[in-house]
C-alpha cells in the first residue's frame, strides 16, 4: 500500500466524540507521550497518551490500552504512523472532559517518517513541501528543504530553536531535551538542509515573531541531512527580505518587526551604561540610516553595539536590517535592535544596488528625520470602544494606544504605599518592630520609607469607560501634583475631607492618555493589565489637524 493510496477518515473524531464508537477509522498519530504517574496512583502500569488527526480535526486526549504498550516500546507505533482504529471507547472525566481509549488498532504497512540516517533513498524520493504551504493536516511523508538563518543558544531544560527559510517563507523549528543536544552542534547558520519527520503545531506568538502561523518540533524520528549541491544551494536565497521604506515606519505599531535597508550616514561610539532594570552593565550605539526619502535613528545594544563596524559609516555602506523592532520613545519613532535581528552589509539585492547608485550620484535625504517631532501614527489612536472591541494586549506582546479621555473617578481603596527609599527601587517595604523598614529586593533596612502612588482610575470618552493603573509620578500628575507624602499624611490622620478634596482635584478634565496593554498570568489566571505611560494636555490645534486628516482619508 503506497502513501498516496491511504485516505484518512474525515469526520471520524467528531463521530467518536458524539458517542459513535462502532465505526473503524483511519487516522494519523501526531504525538505519543508517557503519562506521568501521581503519588496517589494505585497502579504501576504505564499509560501512553496519544494525539490523533483525521484529516480535518485533531484530538489530543486519547489513552492507549495497556495491552498495546508493546507497540510503542517496540517502536512499531510512532509519531506520524497511520493506523486503523478497530475498537475504541468514549468516556469523560469527573470535570466533563471527554477522552478516547484505544482498545485495538492496526498499524497500516506504510511507515510515515524516516527514522534512520541510513534511509537516504527514501529521503531522495520524499516530496518537498514549501514552507509557505505547511499545515498540521499534511499526510504521508514530506520534507522541507531550507536554509538556516538563525540559531538560538541552548536554554535551560534544555531547549533551543532554529529559524529556516526557503523561497516561499520562513518557519521556526524547536528542539527539546535529547533532540536539542543532538542537533544544536550540527546545524550551522547559512547551510541548506533536508528535514524530515517533524511535528507541526501552532506558533506561540509570545516567543515566535516569524511570519508563519505554525512552527515545527523535532522528534526522535527526525532526520536532518546537509545539502552540498551548489545548484540547490543557489536556488534558496541567503536571506528573505520584505523591506519597508523608512518613511512608512510610522505606519507600524510599537514593538512590531520590520525589514529596512539604507545607507549608514552617522555612527556614535558604543556608550556604556547601567541597565536600571537588571542593574547590569550594558552598551548602546546610535546610528543614522537614510534612504531616498527619509532617515531614522537605530539603537543597537550590548554585543551588537560593541561589534558594529564604525567604518560602515565612514564608507557610507548599504546595510539591511532584518526583523528590527519598531520603538516609540517620547512620542517619536525609532528602530531598536534585538538578539534575533540580522544585519547584512551590502546584500546582493536589487534595493541595495539602487541605493548605491542613488548615493554615488550625489543623492541625499531631503525630508526631516521621521523621529523628529513626528506624531504617533493614526493607527495608535483609539476610542475606548475600539479598545474593548480589538482585544488589545492578547497577541503575546504589549500594545500601546493613545486616547483622549476624561478621568471620571479615582478608586480610594489603594492610593499610596510605603516603598523602598533606594533611587532605583520601588518595592514595597515592611515596617519591623524595631521601627526600621526592610526591603526584600535590596535586602537592606532603612530608617525611612518613601511614599509612592499606585492607584486605579476610571477614564471615559463618548464610547465607553475603562479602568487604568497609574504608578509613581503619573499618579502624582493625575492627582493634580498632590504628592504621595501629602496624601499619606491625610490618610494617616484619617482626614476624609482632605482626602476627598485630593481625589477630586483633577477629575472631569480631558487629557491625552498613552496606555499600555499587556497580558499577565498570575495563579494560572491570565488577564490584560492596562497601565498609563504618559499624560499630556490636549493641543487642540494639533488634535484638530489630526481630525481633519482622518476626514480627508475617509473621503
């Protein structure tokens, strides 16, 4: 039986979940894992949990009958095996979650992946799947032929990842434990490989910013083979670029990633500084990138700042930045480097040749820098109604928006707290019986504490209301410049009238609030936290011009 003659039984999983367990069905085994035994377990029998796919749906809660465990141990039943389910049982847990027990099955005679480095004939005849066409619903044996363009360090547990691309797109491959230690020293950046026997899953966009909905996981049956054929190597580009003109950076949201190319115009020295968050020594370097229409500032950090060649600015080299981060600082657009960014000097692309011809012919940027007095893009202005509908902050990264709103009410349940008196620390301190204040973060005792704002306020516009957190100086600004010490004194004296005067001092005044939306998990509960990062008075002239621009764009 050939791989093309097998057909998965579409809709089988739905039938099983509806209680129709009398049918037989052909499905694909997508994962096999050993269930962990608990301290309260009364049996020493190993149980395996399987995921199956019927060509349409995937079901992750399948338990293999213990009588069939030998199929896994003898490696006859593996990930990507095609099987016929001859007898199954459907049941539910005490919480109502359904699962299937696989009582009897037949392994169909086609193997579904290459499990040995000796199967070179099979690799040669395996269909190549373009990266842009990869989905979890692929059947049969397939492989990708792609170039590795990035490789992470080995992280704890251990785990690492490799980024690959072909002419159709890019994808991340993740390796855990034994597979991580096996393949990390072998795979090299810039080389082309054939990769067979991987598992497809949804990409976690909190950690994976590549332009692909899916990512791949290496398994014990994965095979990776280096391609030495020069003809094949030339058919796969060294780097995939999707360049954005510098003038269009402001059309992209904060913390998003873009590809840019330009001439290095200026370059600063690598400047040492102390990171206030980690308290570690770091370095940064500012460079100016120009193209035919505009210019922008790029900040490089740490090793990238240290290793950047200053002669590139002296020679005005053409440099491309792949997946550089858009950053908004002080209401201005910039670009910021990060560890996964790729820098290519004089890349062999048409855009680089065009820029070199333009610059050598005396070309110079005519517009002002896009970071100079440039208002935040329209896409970052929202009404509160739009904020609630667009589910901001749930894409694995923070979202930043500006709203014109009125502070309606400040919650009086928690306004100020006693914080550490160190300059760089705002951790809450505990007052000891000896009268000193102890900071758990600094591990020090202090004779005095510092009162700090941490409050919540309800802001509103014509479309709705939301609750926002304000910290430290922003809390003081919202409170009409009433200091945290003043409010704490009124609170300690139980002066309710003065406290209410302070709370009402700056309410019902319209302001421009810059808000940050970020998803946070605590005690297995995930919520979106909304905090304020700046408060500004309304420049009605500028605001009116923005409204005129919106109207003109609409018509």
